[in-house]
């Protein structure tokens, strides 16, 4: 798992500083400076979640979630393991999922609902994480002698 998560971090942060894409809070507050006469600035807008101090694209949470859910599904041989989890942040609140990928998808879209990512940052991060999880499991997490070195 840690191999996939480390690679997910490298992938997400490389993309963040390669593309250096502004976050929704910056775009919305500066909507009058984007060379689009149809947008209007809202200088008081704030996201529901505190905006992190680094670029938008791609979403780290989405990339991590895709990688982790894929490694777990490959390890257990199925994605269809239902589970319920809680939150230290919201005591008494639980979420139930039909499988690892469902939890990963919800984690990804939560960044959109929180106002700190665009949909593309979440979707592309999740897809990259899934690819990383698949590659990691296939190339590193196999019984000795069964590893693919390609």
C-alpha cells in the first residue's frame, strides 16, 4: 500500500507544479480578470473546506484514494467488500460503501463539494491513482517469482 501511496504523492504533486492551475477560490474572487466578459468576480467567496496553499490540479486526495482502493481490491480479489466507517471530525456520523472504489469516488468528489478542486482535478487524480494502484500491485505486490518486471 505504501508504495502505491508514495507514487500517488509524487504523481499528484508533480502535476500540481507542472500545471500550476489556480484553485476555485482564486478563480471566483478574480472572475473579472480571466478575459471572459461573462464572468463576474465575487471577492468575498470562500470554500467550505479551507483551501490548501498549493495548486489545484490534480487532487492529491483523489489520487491517493484511487491508488489505495485499487491495491485493496486487487489484494482481496474483489472490490465488492461492503464496509461502514466513521469520522473523528463528525462524531456519530457514518458512511457505508459497497466497495473500495465507491469510497474512493466519494472521497474524490468531496473535494469538489468542499469548493477546493475543479471536477477535472478530482476525476483525473482518481484515474491516475487507479493506474498507479494497478501498476504497483502487478509489479511489486506479487508472490516472489511471479513479479512482472515490464
